[in-house]
DNA sequence: CTGGATCCCTCACGATACTG
DNA sequence: CAGTATCGTGAGGGATCCAG
C-alpha cells in the first residue's frame, strides 16, 4: 500500500494526510505553546504511546511542519518546534478547538486538563476588542496547574508558571468552562465556591469579558 | 478500551475525536456542497471502503454533525446533510484546505480531482473584495467535470453542471493550480495550451484576480 | 535522567462479496 | 440504492528495554 493516502488532488485531502493522523494535532497544539523536548511532549500527552510520538515527530518533520533542533552546549538537549509552515496552522487549530469546545460537556471520569490545553483555551477565547487599553496580570490555578496571563495594552501573553505580582489570582476547577460560557455569573461562581479569588475581585468580571465564549 | 479517546478535557481533543477519524473530513467536505445520498458520497470518494463510509456516517450522526433524512415520496431516497453544528466547521475546513494546498505540488499518478474538491477549492480561494460589483458567469471544465461559477454582485455561487450562457468557458487540466498561484500568467496559460477559452478572453484576467492564492 | 527503539497484541481499517 | 457481512492486514496501544 502507498502509505495511507486518499488519492485526491485536493488541499483538504493533503492536509489530513499531513496532520490528520492520530495524535498529530495534539502534538502540534502542545508545540504552539513553545518548543518542547520529547519528554515534555510525553508529559503533556500522557496517553500517547512512545513509538507513536516518535513516528509522528518524524512524519511531521518530513512534511515540514516541525523541526528538530539540538540546543547549544552545555545543555545539548533536543527540542521540537513548529516551522513557519506549521505555525500557519494556528487559526485552524484555534478554530477546531473552539468548535470542539461546544461538545465538551462535563469532563469524563478519566479526562485530564493539561497546561497546553488550558493555554490554548485562553488564546482561543480571548477577545482582543475587550482588552483595548487594558493592562492586567492574572494568575490562574486549576488543580496543580499554574498559569500566568498578562494583558498588556490589548495584547495577550499566556504561559505556564506563577505570576508573583498578579492583580488577581483565580483558583478554580475544570468547570471554569461554565463561567466562561456565561452559564453562571462571576458572583455566583464565587458564592458557590467554584472559584477562589486573591486580589481585586472586580477584575473577575473583566476576566469573563476578556475570555467568554 | 473506551472507543478511541484522548483522555483530555480540551476542545481540540474533542474535535478530533469527532471529525478526526480517517475519511471523516472528506465526507464533510462533500456534504458542504449540498445534501448527498450514500451513492453520491461513494462516487465522490472512490477509495473509501463502503463499511467505513457507513460507520463514519453513523458516528457523525451520533455526534450531531450530520443528519440523515428520508426524502418525501415518491422519491423516498435517503440523503445525508450537515447539521447546523456541522456547518459551523466551514471556516475550519476552508482553512485546512488552504493550508494543505500549499503542499499539493504536482498531482501524484493515482490522484484524481472530484467535483466536490474543485468546488471547495473555488470557495477557498475566492476573494470577496475582488468581486465587488461584478456579475459574471463562468463555466469550468476539468477533465469531464463541469462546474458553473456565478459571481453575482460580489457573492459567489459554485455548483456542478454546465452554464449555458456563460460569459467565459474555461477548459483546463488539474494544473489550473499553477495559474491560480500566479506562477504563470493568463496569457502564458493560453499560449501554452494549458487552458482553452470560449467567450471573452479578457475575463480570464478577472478570473485570476478572483481566485488567486 | 533524556530520547528514543523493540516487542507483542489487538482492533480499526481496507478489500471484496453479498443482501433487502 | 443503501447498506451489511466477512476476513485479512497493519497502524496504534501498552509495556519494556537500551544507549548516551
């Protein structure tokens, strides 16, 4: 067999031949957060078999989506990162994530939230218009994941790690989604104990404006 | 096992659980052209095994992407169509198609062009701005595929079938891509015999403006 | 420790034949 | 026309092992 092709001269067919294999888009999602080492990828995708991760990285490298780079000494470790071509997938990945989020429902018993998925969720739901002229620092904690979210004059920066001087620290559960979907109000979320705040509570309303679905 | 899940509470993960299975997005691409019967889908996807088509349709129906409808008598046949939720995939599908088109290269020996892929290609590459105030009818022939393309005051309508009173009939090969990528000029395409025109040749320049990559 | 390679097993997929 | 039935194969799942 000719290696899993669709036999159609079509952009969409070619795209799914490249990034449509199982796990490929989740690897790419993690790489959108930044360059990652093999082990970082495994940590972010706990259920991926190591041979599959290895195979996907090779394929994505061969198709020009991902590049493999050896860090300069003394570190000398290997990182994978998106190429320019791979980066062009951003609107598609965000769009797919937004579409799929509508079918999320409640977390299934064995479903986890990873730092990369949370970071992409923040980027997906961010409303640039609502951020105009704002400068705020949030720290988000979901389980043992800690993110810092900085709104800097309308632009968004999200990354892993704490934010020491955050204006507001939001501690919550995966049900954060209900808040962002405006199914409940910020006040209800606080009263119901779904979120715990440290800092200026008024900034939670701003948060919902910035990241609502 | 729990039926091919990724174990992540993440919009992107859910999306690929729903439409990431093999062949699913190509089925959806064909349904974007309009409701289709089982046999229509098979014709548009010659390499799909019939049991897989059957399985995908069931899955997509269960996840609310596709709906199955029995046509009123006396026809009584069955058509599949996208639900409202399925239709919301349009920007993603077009975006993926545009991204994948950059890796198309030359058609492989066994690759075919289908009506649906051509129609989606036209929609993908259409520039609304370039169509402002225009009203033109094109007929496109690629192999034995015949499409009609109507620009109606800036809006685009593409469908299968001839256009009797077309302002310009363009007959070409799959290498049409080279023209749309502006790798060659319209004049070169005509001189080189890549396209054959019937009607007002000046409208080929307009065509390239409307559908270039 | 990181960055994989190797083994085995299973099930989703592929090809084809057949049916209401 | 609209699928179901059957059966073989190989990609993916899971565990383990290994080199630098």
